[in-house]
């Protein structure tokens, strides 16, 4: 077997099993110049495109292509969510012990400081539901990544918040943090649009963490000549989490496409009741799951290029507002696959669900 022959055989696996693969291989090998050792990019793209299309059946129909594309999107979103969730388990936790003490000393030198964490694990859910509760009802709408809030004991610091902010930036730079410029904060005048300068905020990043420092004199009961300070410490998204999400997206999309083709061919010559059950359950599942998948993939794309830390995972809305619809949608897809599994597959044709 030549190198070109082996490459063609690998590409032809995109086609469903059958004699078509051997026929195409013979044609490709006869047409290839003697000097060619690998398929051209155009050949590879055409073989993959037509091979995946052939797995769906109905050469003259376009409905199955639309259904397969939607199912691939949903399965890709599910694959990206699972892969990202697993990858996040390997992300470093919030600092503690000496590492946390070093950050406190840098931000609040010479002052006793405290740290308050809004979640014990990777995420924070105000409802504090058990695993069983999450399985039944999903998370609350405030489900988000856990964070660590640092603040001086007593909360208030005497002096000028402008001078303190500039000094804090210098200390963080000296400690190896990448520090942004400070922004003016305060209430905005409706008439003029000008900001009443009552505080400062800036961000600093180091070692996969983001620190947002805020000073203000707007807090109730702030003593005269003092200001309130808080520093929020979040985790940035590790590169391997993004890579896992993208790989999960592509893998899930491929599995969704192939499963649609399998179900399509299985149900082509099935009894009318089986075909109707598979078709109806698939359509309703698409209605329930497609909006969640579209929005989730958009959030994934946005989060991939965002510079700051993630507040909520890109799949969070599916576990809060869309949880019931998502659970029912997955169940209906399972019904469609079960219908295909018990159906009598066609002998030679490549049918479709639609």
C-alpha cells in the first residue's frame, strides 16, 4: 500500500461503509499523477464534505442537512461544556496560606486584612443545592465562579484614595503584577454626563489570576477623611480550558452529525409510527435545545477573546433558565435514537429522519 493510497483510504472513511469507498479509491488512484504522494487540499476538502453528506442519505433532499447541522451544533455545545467543566478541575484554586498573605501585604501593607470567599469549590451557588437538587432543578440564576474578596479589617483607610491607589499600583508592579491604568469612578450626572470623582479602580494580573482593586468614598458611614477599599481576586481562564472546550465542540459536532446520519438511514424504511416518533421527538428537541446551544456557543466565543476573568461559565444559562427545557430536549433526542435503534434499517439506501 502506497502512501497516497493510505491517505485516500483515511479520507474515504468519511463515507458510510460500503462498496462506494472502494470505487472511489480506484478512481482516485487512477486519476492521480505518478508524482503525487499525498492528496491535495481540494481533494481532501471535497472528500470530507461529500463523505459526511453521504452519511446523511437522501442525495436530493436538503432537510436532513439542516437537521444534522442543528444537531451538530447542539452536540458540539454539549461536548464543549463537558470538556471545559472537566478541564476547570485542573485549574489552581484561590491562593491560601503564605501566597494569600503575600497578596494581602502587597495591597494593604502594615494593615490587618481579611479574606472572604463566596464559594468553597470552583463555583458559587447562593441556593446551596445538593448534587441531587442540581440534578432535579439546576442552579440558581446567580450561579457563577467563586471569588475571593480582600479588605482591610475595619474596611476604611484614612487618607487620600488618589494617593493610596497610585501607591498600590506601584507596589503591585514591584511584586510582578501587570497593572492597568486607574479609572475614575463615582456617580454620573444625568444632565452633563460627567463623573463625580469619588473613587478609583484598576486591575492587575499575575499567575493566571486577576485582582480588581476599588476605592471609594461613597460607602455609607465612611468616616471623614477616609475611604473604603476592596480587592476582588478571580481566576483567569487557563489556555488548556479553552483548548479543551474547542476540542469538545468539534468532537461533539462530529458525533452529532454521525448520529444523525445513522438514525436517518436506520429509519428510512421503518414503520410509519416509528418514523413519526423519531421525526416529532427530533423537531421538538431542536426547538428546546437550539436557542441554548446558539447562545452558549456565542458566549464561548466571547469568553475566548475576553481579557478579564469569567464571571459565569458559558454553559450557565442552560443550567439555570433553560434547565427544564434542556433536560426534556435531551430526553427527546434519546427517544429519537431509541426509535432508530429498534427500526429496521434499509438494505441499500441512505434515508433520513426528515
